[in-house]
C-alpha cells in the first residue's frame, strides 16, 4: 500500500475472521479520536463509516505529502518510509492493544493487511469513482440492515454532510466542491439513497 500526494483513496479493513472490532459506543468514539490523531497529519478525511466489524475511509493525501517521506536507513538507495502507512499501522495496533486490555482478550483484532484503492487512477474530469465511493461508504449501515435510515447511524460522516451534526473530522466544504455535492441538505439526502449499480462497485473495492 503506497500513497501519493494529492491522490484520493478508499481505505478499509475488517475484524480478523470477520469478528467485531467495536463492542460499544465508547469504542467507536475512541477509534475516531485515533483517526484524528494519526490520519489528519497526512491526509484529509473526505468520508468515513465505522461498522461493528469493519471500517471505511475515503481520504485525500496532502499535496506536500512526499516532502515528508523519511529515510531511516543508512543506505541511500533504500526506499523511504511511507508515513501514512506507518500512521495507519500505529492507529490499528494501539487500538487493538487498548481493546485487548479493556475486554481481557488477546491476539489480533484486524485482518493483517489494510486495503486501499486509488480512486484517482483515472484523472479525467468525468471520473465518478470518488463520488461513487463517497455514497457507498455512507450506505453501508443501510445495506447491512443495521438501520432503516442513513440518518439513524451515528458512526459515519453522513450526518455531518446532511446538516444533522456539526462534525469537524471531514473536510466538508472541500469535499462538496471536489465531488460537486448539492448544497441543499434535502437534495444531498435524496441523492445519498440512490442505488449504486453493482458493476460500479468493482472499481472502488479491491
């Protein structure tokens, strides 16, 4: 998993053997704090959704990201360390340790490899992959029958974009411009419920 400056990515992982990674409300809030701490230094969060046994992020890497790559080796030809990869690893590792202590469990909590899909591979102006991914992420709780309305799921960025909450984790104005989202909350909510054809999902899920 390698990240490049200015690119938009869909990043996701799930519980090991599909097990739960969030057991109660405070776990979700704790994880969100870690996202703010470890992700926002390297990228802007465009949308997110935390599910009982997996998570989805849509991020845009900062334009100066490659300037922050670090070489911790004495070998000048050695590859530079990718700080966003390292931050994601620390985020998941520290969260796992906290959950293991809290619930007297042991072992891995997440699958070994966090996956990412580059949504910017096609940089044409008509590239719809980021927009499709944005709505797909928000629709997860509905598709999983966790709620009957998107508005009812607390742990996604949908409420922030729908004007139901004043969350600060996402770059809302930036995302609205980037994806050409409707300014009207009513129109946004209506658009968010539109069905995404299955064949379009293949390009945003590895």
